[in-house]
C-alpha cells in the first residue's frame, strides 16, 4: 500500500507521459464546491481579523507554487518530474505535479499548521510543528504513491519519502509557522517576493510551453 521510493520503471514513465495538463476531460462540479469552501475559510478568518492565520496560509501556498513550477521545469528540461499526479485521480491538473484538489488542500495547509501550534509560539514549538507536519504529509504522499489509480507517481529511484520530507515539506511548514510572527514589513516582503515570482513564472513559462 505504501511506496517509499520511485522504481525507475518504464511503467512509471509511461504513466507520466500519459498525463494531460489542463485538460477538462475529467472536469466536474466538485471544482466549484472546493473553491467555495476555500473562499469561506479565508473570508471567515478575515472577518475575525486573524491576519496571521491568513499570512500562514498564503506563505505556504506561495512556496508550494514555486515548488510546483520548479517540478514542471524539471520535467521540461530533464524528461520527467520529481512527482506527478495522474489523470485518473483528479478532475483537473494544473501543472504536471499538482491537481486542483491537491492545490486547494495546500491553500489551507499553512493555516491548519499555524492554528495547531501552542498559544506560546516559541522557536522550538514552531520548528517541531513544522517537522511533525512535514513527516505526516510525506507519509501520506507515500500512501498516495501506492494507490491503484496512481494518485502520485515517482519515477526517479532516488526520489521518495525521505527527500520529499526534507526538501519539500519541511520548507513548506517552516514558511507557515515562522512568517506570520515576523514583523509586518518582513511578512509583506516575503509574500510579495514569493507571489511575484509565482506570477512572473506562470506568465513566462506557460506560453512558452515549459510548464
């Protein structure tokens, strides 16, 4: 049931080659429902003036998008991405490694992680919280990689639970746990920088066919 590493097999490569990005073939109304839930959550936090929670959400989500763009560029230049989602597992694939449902989950993951921290947010608490959440997500990704519809596909033999835990999920949750407690100026600088890079990358690389 759990898969811990890519196997480098031709079967895995064929699955990746079959992925169609931004096709509406499997599109359905769950897309709209999920979007409405995201709007509700963010608007509810804004009404309560829980700005740090919102900053946590946008911080992780922005880093998530940078990683997904990087993963798509790896696919373009090296043949295969580090991770891929399958056509059969989603209603809509945004980039080679992220579908609509997964991306919307990540739009909430930072908020959830920040809310789970103790009221006294010490450096140790935030660090251990990030590591714990990263481990949970890495293990769940291992489960997804073992599903029968190949929800997650790893091709490279050196890519799996350990590297995704260290290089991907830990940075995600460090962003959500630490950025909200920075000074307002530092928060704005982080968010503007990250989201400007995301927007610029999408504007440039999608028309070029890179991602």
